[in-house]
C-alpha cells in the first residue's frame, strides 16, 4: 500500500437511487484497469456490475450493501466505497461517510437534487465530509446541468461552481469543456477510454469565456494569489486555480461541479482527475478520538505510521472464512500478527489475516497503514468498535444510528429453516445496526425490525437465498409508542408481609411530559428515602417504560420527579423500592392521559406532471400532509408527511395510479400523536390479539 | 390566545380585516415589482392559518423552499411585532398551523385550473376538510386571463373557497380615475377586494382600492416586515 499519504484518497460515491453510482464506479474500475470489461447494472447478459456482488443487488438493480474497492489513478491510490442510494439502507451510507475523507455526489442531470441527495447531503454535513459533484446522465432527454448546479445552491446551500461546460446535451452530448485548462475533451474508443484534447468549438468559445470568468470570480475567494492575478490581469496559471479550488473544497466552502454521462462513457476520466486534484488526502482531514483514560478528552489522531495504532471497524460481513471486518486505520499501522485491544470490551484480538477488498474478491496484504481502508478476518466484534494498540485506550466517536420503525413476524417453515434462520439473523444483526430481532415471548414469534418495508423484504429474501431459510412473514407492524400529555401525581406504598422478611417502600411525586426519552429527578430530602434506594426507584420507573400498561407499546417522553417517600429499617430493600416505583408509575400513568404516538414518514414522490393530482390524491387518502409540490420541467416533486401505518403496499398503488412512471422514497421523520380514531382502532386490534392469545 | 394576538397584529387584519378576507370572491394585492406583494399575500394566508383553516398557496414564480421561507419569515415578523413571546410556545404554534398550508409551484406555461381541480377533488374523495383560501402568486395580468379567471371563478364556487392573487403593476403606466392600475381595471368586476402597495419614502403605503364600501383607506407598513406602523 502506498505510504505517501498525499497520494491516497478515501472516497465515497453517494447519490439518490438510480443516479448511476454503480455505473460510474464500474467505469472508474475499467479506466483504472481493475476490470477489463464493463458490465451494466441491469445488463442484458445478466452479469451485473462488479460492485453489486450480491445476487439480489444484480437482480433488482439496486445496491444494498456498500462495497469497497480500490484502484490506482495518476500514481495515486484511491479507495472507493460504493454506497446504496435507497433510504432504507441509509446506515450503510452513514457508515461509509464516517470513514471517508471525501465524496463524489452524483446528481441526475434531468431530476437534479432529489430527496435522497438531500439526505446524503445532511449526512455529509454531520461528518464534515468535503465533496465534489458530478452531474451524470447528460445524454438523457431533458438534461440540464446548469439547472442542477443552481439547485445545489438553492436546495442544498452549496457554493456550487461549474468547472466544466457540456459540449452538446441529450443525444448530442459529445464531451466537456474544462474551464481550468480551457480545452475541449472528447472520449473515443469502444468504451470511451481514449480521452482526446482539442480546441474549444468556436460556437461555444463565448460561453466558455463567460463561464470561466464566473468560475474565477467564485474561486478567487480561496486564494489571494489568484485574486491578485485576476485584479492585476496577470497570467492565471492552472495551478493557481486548482490550488484555490482544492482549498475551498476541503474547507467545505465550495463544491466544484463536473458533468458527463457514465453510461455513455463520457467524462469519467476528468472526474477521476478531479478526485485526485480536489478531494482531500488523509493528511488534510483532522480526525479525533476520545481518550478513555483521560476523562474522555478529545485527542487528535496523527497519520503517523510509528504511533500506536487506532482503527475503526465500520462494517462487518460474514464470509466463508468467518467474520470479515472492514477497518479504517487513523493512526499507526495495523499489521498481520499484531495484538490489538477492542476498546469497547477491552478484549485482546490477534490480527491473523489482513486483506484489501475489491468488491467480493480479496487481496492479502501484510499491513494496513494509517489513512487506508482494509479488512481483517476472524475478529469477533461489532460495527463501530475501535481497535487500538495495547498502550493506549482511545475510542472513536460512535456513529449516528437510528431506531427501527417497522417490524414483521417471521416463522420458519421447518426445523432446518429454523436453524438456518437463526444463523442468518445472527449475521444480519451484527452487520446492520438498524436491523434488529427478538422473540416475542407471548406469541413465540420471531420479530424482525428495520427501517422500511424494502429493508425487511431484502433481509427475508437474503435468508432464503443465502441460508436456504424458508420463512413465512406476518403483516408488517408499525413501531408505535406511548407517551403522556399531562402532569399526574403518585403516592404509592409497597407493603408485603408474607412470612420471613417483609417488603416496604413508599414513593411519592409526579410524572409529566418531556421532550427527552426519560428523565428522573430526585427531590427527596431529609433521608425520607435513603440514598442507596434512589437508584432502585429509578430502575423501577425505567422498567415500566419497556411496555405501556394497557397497549404494551414502549413508553417515552416521561419525566418523573420523586419528592417524598418512606422506608422501614428492616423491611425496605432495593427490590421493595423497585416495586414501589412500579406501583407509583401505574398509579399516575392513566391519570396522565396517555396517548399513542405513531411514526410519521417523509414521503417524496417524483411523477410526470400529468399524474401530479393523482399522486397528491393518494397522499390525501393516507392521512398525509402535503408540504409542497413543485413542477420541474416535465416532472413534479411532491413532498409530504404520511403515517407509516398507511404506507404499506404504497409502491404497488403508486405504480398502478401512474402507469409505473412515478417513484417514491420514504424515510422516518418523527413520532406524532395518533388521531383519536386511529388510536381507538389500534386499541381494538390490540384487545382482539390479547383475546385470541388467551383462548 | 396567542393566535388572536397574532391576527390583531397582521397587516391583513389592519387593512382588510381577518374575517373579511374570505368573505368575497377574488382579492388582489397590487404593486410594482419588489414592493411586497408575496409578503402581503403570506400575511393574508397566515390570518387564515391562525384561524385553523387550510390554505393552498400556488406559486408560478417561487420554489417550494422559497415559499416555506416566506411563511416562516411572515410568522416571525408577527411574533416579533408582539414583543416577547415564549420561543417554545411560538414554535409549538407554528408546528401546529404550518401543516395547514400546502404550497404548489407550477410552470407558468403549463399551469391550468384543471390541475387544481384534480387536487381539490382528492380532498372530497378522501373526505377531508377543504382549504378556505387559495393564493395564486405570479399570474401575468398583462396577458389575457379572461378564460382562466372564469375557470377559477367556477372552481371557487364548486369548492367554496376564496382566491387572492398578486398583480404586478408597472411604474410607467398611469392609474385610472379610481386610482386603479390597468391590470385591475381590466378585471374590475371580478374583484371585490384589492390592496395597492406603493412605496412612500422609506415606508410602504397600503391603499385599500376595493373592499365593499371601504375604499381609499391608507395604512403605513414597515418595508422590512410589512407590519403596520403607527401613523
């Protein structure tokens, strides 16, 4: 692996679904000689793209798991993570962004900034990842890269600056004009592998001059040298412009915009040049960890190979040789044979085999130095764990992981399926922190939980294909929650005398709504409840939050204030106070007017204009609130908030209402109080279920 | 309580009267470019939102994001005009009422009344409360809009709503003897409410051109917030 970190790039490729991420990655691998044949995502030969290694990915034409690969370009080593575009797989995007130094944000030249582009942008902001934009699909009818550049400004607030102009658009798209070099580039050969430099076509010269002027205006803000040269009308060199663009990009103060058509093999090589020229190398990015031995103080990690090693496990996979753990090394060097410590559980791990990934193929290496991405075999850990040299105790800050919003019961068809299902669930839950599973003890059903219908559908399908675990699924269920809406007091005495030591504890106080999940305030004075029993009281209340008293949904948004109580010198115990707290909770809960909260999803539909009314109608029928609808060329984008419970089967309904021409994305937005009629319906269903169980 | 206080501060209340806004058919806010037509229309809409009614805001000139920003700004101006309002209470109220506004943007060239009719029909289909007020911002009254206005008249009769428009006037065009810009004069009979915004030194003057018998009343507004100013 290259040790000069200035020649290393760790980049991600992110975008909305179907923007061509995988298609672009396939071209990058071809031009960098990693593969010798381009396979299309939904190619007629059925091979599928190299990066979509999972059978299901190839069939559906979507990327499910982010694949990692690396290539070399212009004497630089580039590690690439191809990430899924579908919102249900957002955790994959989050994980990648956490360990990447830069991102190529792909936008469709027809659809522009779409809903998932916005989500990806928010994630980039969260992890402060610099990006360059690539406006893809310039060969499509309705392509308008200038409009997309403007949308980057208007919708995402980027300081987007065109560094290229198209030579022809739609079916006349031939190449690009580089506004830094002021040259035209065409792409010849069967796969566009021959990049031909030429003079700018005469009819585009004026446009190019004007665009360069505009670009220089924007870019000069990041370089005094360039500003001086512009003002003094001195010679402006390519290096001056490139250095200013690099400074602006790394500081996340500008987004250079490139364009082309990956599918038609146009302008991918200039994009690769831009990755090298403008995206940061590991040395440009400051990474922090927390020192667990020093009050969790932040420490800056240095990409020095001789320092103690710090590596973050950001993705797990179960392969034929055991668990494959993807790591990004931030400091030092992780070598084969090294012993590292997992800072979460302080367990020692010995590094047996280290590899570099190329989609689903591997390449053995002896060491992964700081600044690089690699993978290790046979190490048991969870996603997000930090591995460090034995002499330090650092932890990287954890990734932002969302709670699942939908669940499904699954039942194996036979005994063999049962065993395989357990294996599959064990692997999937380790790989994906947003996918959870548990056994409902009352029904004995295995429940899987995830971020959306597609998310769960894909895992059920993978169980069948990869583990031969045939399962039948129940109706999807929404993860409702309960909360209270008003303040209510409690004063409960737990008293039991059944022979032997008795139990005694009294708790008094009140509960009230709060924005937090749960708050506990102890205002007991004068030793009315001895200090050693206060944690037991809190534990008692917390225990009640798992299941609401009547509807049995998790309870959130409660603040409990403990004001008074009583104890008995002999009969009081932690157990007694836990029971007293439980009694207090039950006493106050119903008086506090509990309500059901339901998950509300942000639903964005993109539809041809003629179906706009029909689509808005569909939202209205589903208790949805339309926040806005915007016509953009021939398409309309409708943004809305809809309860998740009304979204089941929506894809089929939308398809039939729009002749299959509309698509939608859905992601969790917030929890909101369910209307009374809906709450009554839920209570009724719950009661029926209970009655059925009791029969 | 806060809702009433906010309505009382509104320039729409001051000039037209909050209840009076939907008590009619077509209303118009006129001015030259950049004086504050959209801002005033937003204030008109906010009074209805504060009465827990639904508003449909159609724009042929702004993006959805811009419309959302304008409503946020309009609400903030009202809150700030009251003086001290608990930020949490103000935010909670905004959270409650803002969802009653639906913004739709159309390309001017493809805009037609049937699209709105389709949308409003879906309310009836789903048995939902219909909007009471429709704002149409950005129609070009320099062109012939007779057919479209007649379709809109029919639409508002069918769905029982009231429509307010923005109307752009021009500096070089003289006013008629009633003080109406030509854009309003052309469709005089269709509109029963009209407010003309003109710049007056460093303020904006809102002149009520039409409102039943109340005409030619003048009010001064703050040019930054459009909030009523003391005379």
